[in-house]
């Protein structure tokens, strides 16, 4: 389905709103900039053994990642094992527009998204110097990208 596994990453590390390290089961990161998080949820570990706090955190984590630009896809372990054709069909439905070469509809450029990710990692107000040092670009370009993020 992916033609190659070059852009599929198992156990992909992401950070939540508290900058706590979390892992997606899989991340699909094609070159067009779209980010898909894929989770394989087992009944035992994701529902049956959850208390209300863990349940709430799981929902908030998913919503946070969606807000950060991830497109989250969830599959039950039962479906993966017993009904893989359902999972394949749902993956094709979700990924087809992006694998067919259609550009993703995004308001931010790739550079702007990269700068926002850097700001999130730094956990403090970002300066043009931070951008120039991290991306090895000149000051004017860094300032231009930062200004484009000001609304």
C-alpha cells in the first residue's frame, strides 16, 4: 500500500503538552509534509485496564496531536489480526488523497511548521537567533518566517 516503507516509522517519539515523551505505534511521514499517527489499540491495555484519568489523558493526547497537525488513525488489535482487509480499506480511504499526489490543504508552509516545532521543543519565546542557529539560515530569512507566523 505504501509502495515502500521509507516513510513509515515504528515507535515514533512525540511530546505531549507537558513535554512528556510519548510514542506513537507508527508514524507515516510522506515527503508532502502530512503527518499520520497510527495506533494499534488492544482492548486489554487501552480500555479494560484504564481508569477515568488514563481514559481522559488518552483522549486529550489524541486531540493535542490533532491540533499539532497529526492525522490520527486508530485500529483495534482484533481487527488487525482477524480482519486485516478492513484495516487496509480504512487506511486506503484515509491515505489515498495524499498518496495520489494531491497536495494537502495546509495554511502553514513547511518552514513555518518547522519553526513552530522548534519553538515547542525550546519551551520559551523563540528569537530569530534561535532559528538561524538551528536551521543554519540567515537572519533575514529567519525573521521573515517568524513574521509570517504573527497574526
